């Protein structure tokens, strides 16, 4: 039996299953409290809201109880994973569970952008029939540039293939013969839609200077990490109309977002919901149960 701290909100079924065999603490502790609470648990389960710092890991090591950090999701940039490894604390994520959910959200944004659906819905609810103003475009024949051809990027490429889109990608760490590899500048200058699916790299991958080379009227989607696109690139691109639309599901300092984003209807915003589907959360729960099952007693 393990003592498990669930520090961020997870699926209710997961909590019930864990409670059958383990001591479970359901509480979101802030950093200053967590640094003490971490000393008394064997496992901590987190999502993007909690950051595991060196100070927390040092505190955990003082009692040698913490054996496992589980990230219910893909990214590990909110965990000092290398330092944890040096302390013999395992860090495991659930990389497979949210692939389809995130890819479908990217597609949803592409479709909404192409047909102005959000604005049309808003006006219809106000009693405004404005058919002539809603000339959209089709995805058919357009170029989708994918930055980061990992699990999610590959799945997105697969599901948009039915729209007869040309798929190009930039990923220096992945090669795929099914799609055309372009260097970053060429991808930015030729794509009609761009979707980012890569971890944080510690700096912007799309920078303000890229405004000089992007294709005019580009549609951008970032469901990956908030630091991948320079915010000045976003604002200047929207103001200059070089960017037609941009969808952001991730931000630099979540849950806070840049207030200037609220001034533009063609900056689409969502609160980091890429993996927020019933199906994805169920899959994440099963992955977590398997992880704990392999490390401790059966659940």
C-alpha cells in the first residue's frame, strides 16, 4: 500500500480505484505547503498546474519516501526530471492517452477558422442574418505545416489527409517518408495553416523576425507550450493582418493570459483543454493505474 498525493484534478474513477488499495490524499497544495507535504507521500500525481522544483525534490529526499512522480499528460517541462532522476525518483508521464484529443482540437480550430463559425454563431444569437459576410475557404488543397512530428503531429497529419491537404513538416529529430520535410523558414513561408506539436525548447521557435517571411493570411494553432511563439509576433502579426487567425490553448503564465489578446476576435483562446475529453481522461487514468500497479501492489 502506498500513500498517493493527487495534487491536481484527475478523473473521479481513478481516485476511486486508487482508494481501494492505497491511502489517497486529494488536495492541491501550493509550493510553500507542498514542500512539507511531499515528505510524507510515496507517489505524487500532477498535471500542468503543479511544478516540481529542486526544492521540492530535496525536501522529498529528506525522508526518502517519494518514489514516483506521475505526470497525467504529455509534457514534463513543469518537472525537474533530470534532478529527480539524480535523486532516484522516477518520473513517468502518460504520452499516449491524449494524442487523439489534441489532434481533434487542432482540426476543430482549423475548421472554425476556415468558416468563421464562432462569429457567425454569435451574430445569429443576436438575431443578425449576415450571410454575405461569411465567405470562407475550404481546407481542400491547402498546405498544413506541422512543427513537431511526434505522436500528435503524426496523428493530425493522418486525420486531415481526408481533406486532401498537402502536409509538410519541420522536426529536426524525426524523419518521415510519408510527408515532406521543410526547414522552418520555408514551412512558415509556404503553409496556409501551421500547427505546433512539440515540447518547450527553452525559447521561442517562432519569433518576431519571422513576420518578414510568413505567408500572408496564415492561420496558426498552438496547443503545445506557451513559450513556443513570441507574443510580440502574435500581436504584430494580427495588427498587420499577416496572421489571419491564431488559436492558443497554452500560455506563458497559466492561468494568466496577455490582456491584449482579448482585443482581437481572430485570436481564439481556450484554457489548455487539449486533453480535456472524457475519452482522453479515461485513457490517462488507465495508464496511471498501470504505472502504479507495476510499482506497488495491484490496484
